[in-house]
C-alpha cells in the first residue's frame, strides 16, 4: 500500500524550518510507486546549516516507516563531486526520485555525481588494461552495474534499494548516464560509437600519468570514508540498521558489468566475457572441424607463439596465436635485469598483452602494416591474429643472398624513421620483429615492448647490432651505413643516431655481438653522421 506525501509533512516530521532546507527528495527503486510513500521509499534531505554532518533517521509517514538521510549542503556537494563520504549520501541519486524541493539543485548534484562515477569506472578500467583500453567499448550499463556492485559491497544500507530497482527505474538512470557520457565526449575524454563509448588517448594519458595505487585502492578509500571519517555518522548507526533489517546482510544480485563491455577486433566488436581456446575459435568463428587443424609452435623455447593451420574451401589458411607468459617467462626477466638502468622492459604478462593490442591498432591507424587482431582471450592472456606470410629480416637476407643486405637495411631505416617521427619506439627492436612480404611490404610484429616517446637511440642500437650478429663481418659496416643513411633521409634525428653508438647502449648487445663486430657497425654509423 502506498500513500502520497507532502513537503510540509516531511519538514514537520523531521523538525526543520523551511529556511534550513535546501532540497527534499523522495527516492523509490520501483517506478510504479515513485509518486508515493512505500516500504521501499527513502528520503534525502539537504540542509543549508547541517553542521557539516550526515545522519540517518527513521520516521513514520502515513503509517509507513521511512529512512531519511539528512546531510549538510556542503558535505553533500563533496560527496557528489568526489565521494567525500564514500557515496553514502550521493548514491541515492542512482535511485529515481521525485524532488519535493530544490529540483534544480538536485539536478546539478546529480550531474556532478554521474560524472564522478563515470570517470571512476573508466579510471579503473584503464588502470587494469592500460593503453589497450582505448580499444574497449564501454556502455552506460557497464558504468551503472559497476557502481551498483561497488556501493552495495561496501555500504550495506544501500542494498535493499538496489535489490529492488526495476527495469523502468534502471532505464531512467541509464538515460541520465548517457548524458554524462556525452558530456565526456564533448570534453574529449570519450569517443562515441554504435555500441557505446571508448576512452580516448587523452583520458588514458591522464589516468596513467596519475600517481596511484592499484585500482582496488578506491574501494578501500570508500570504506575508509564511510566508516572512519569523523564527519560521517557513527558505526553504531550502521549496526542498528543491520539488526532492524537483516536484508542488508545480503549483497544483491547485480548483472556482471563485463557483460556490457566490448573490445574492438578486425572481426567486429567482441563481448569481453568471450574467452575462446584455439579449438573453440576455429570451430565457432572459422567454422572448421577442429580435427583437421594443426597447431605448430612457431617460436623458440622461451616464446609461447603458435601457428594454427587449417583448410577452408580447399585453401590452406593460418592464424597466429600468442600466449603471454608471466614472471616464469625467463626471456623478459633476464632482459629486464640486464638492461636495468638503461631500458625498462615490461615483464608482467597483462601489461605486455595490453601494450601489444594497443600498438597493433594504433600503428595500423597511423598507416603501418600490423597483423590484425582476430580474438582476445583476456583471462588466459591469449591473442589471436592474422598470420602474415613472409620472412623476418634475417630470413629475407639469407634467402636472397647476402648482397641483398643493403636493400633490407634501406627498408628498415625508412620504416624505423617513420615510426620515430610518430613518437613510437619498438622497445625490443630486433630483426625478427620485421616481416618482409612477397609484395615488398614490411609488417611490424612482436609489439609488446612498444611505447610512446620512448628511447629512440636504443631502437637504433638494438636493430643495427642485433642484425650485425647474423651478417658476415665484411658486410656489417655497409649494412649500418645504408641503414643509417635511409634513417636520416626519411626524417630520423642525427642526435638519436649518434647517441645509439654510446657504450651505455652498445654494452647491452655485447653478449650477442662482440665488440670487434660492433666497432664495424659504429664505423658505418659515424661515416654517415659526418655528412650531417
């Protein structure tokens, strides 16, 4: 049974004067009961002189016991803008409401709060998936359910109302969230697409440049604000409510936010929860009998990379699959330790995978050739890509005769200069990361160590000296000269090339390429630098 409610009745029951009250709103998770008082109703009262405090009071209105959250205006503003109280008061704006007084003020606070929770959710996503989050698609549902999950976990008094949100109420809140997300589009933090919104590089740069702990620290911060802050109502208030309403002990069942999150692949948007194995990918997306599929390990002992072969309509096709290993991947631990103080390698599997996905897409946008992303299994850290038919630098030189080393050097110099002009560095810039195809194109692979505004001299040192290891000694100087000439002619910085010959870089390649071979390469570099 529901009963109507008036502003005068609320003010009278709570014992305030009109002059004290900034706003009064009646919140109800069920749209059919929105206009009246029911067992699910909750009042929010904002006072101009609330003593900088918040308290919760029970009052019977028309025979119905209603919980009223009473809060000082300045404190309520802080809770909406930055969750000063962990959202203890502001979260009520996630429940559809009828303003009895101060409608314009409440709409302003609502805009601030919805912006805050949108940025909070996006921030946590970016902290988890780093640069690759620019190729995620976030929906309003993701933002809403992410917040409802968090607030219901850390603030039990919210649970009854969240549990009883009906579909109509959810739709009302989602429409408000869309307006907030559209504002972030206007500010340059999001890009809008058919399914939702994607973080821009501007937003990702802003978040990753912040000094922060892991993303879960926000939840701990909210708990601290809710129960430790002296501005907040006492812990005894919370205990009293739990004894009165046992339903607050049970966390409501909320849709998984990840069900409303997508990642962009060349096959179209991929729902985030889909995590296919090689066999499932072939069967479900390619439509080929897995019994006729061959999986070959295509990397060395330390590389979890595979070539998957199958026939479709009588034609041999291949896909490339990469499994990212963590600290047990000796390759990156050893590289990190060896280069410590000069070049910082990323060694965590999740970071490397995220980084590679970003640069596969980013470099393609810039006009470089990369292997398209077909599927991403985030949980198991497996990346499926289009297979590139071709030869790496060393294969290309050897299969065409060593006299072709100069041709390869010229092409590599040009490509690396173009990368550096776009402020992109390879990080692990070795000759095996460049694939030469039959139509004379070069594809960039193994991009997990790429970065923006990274060490360009290190790229140059590694590519020249690493390749020199595989060349006859008498060709090393010529290779380095032709490469350096092409690099400078295509916009490369002479200063970066000169720095690449410094011992702090060259010593890192000494276990692979001895100093007498390195000296020949350096001679070739210095010879071209004399002309600049």
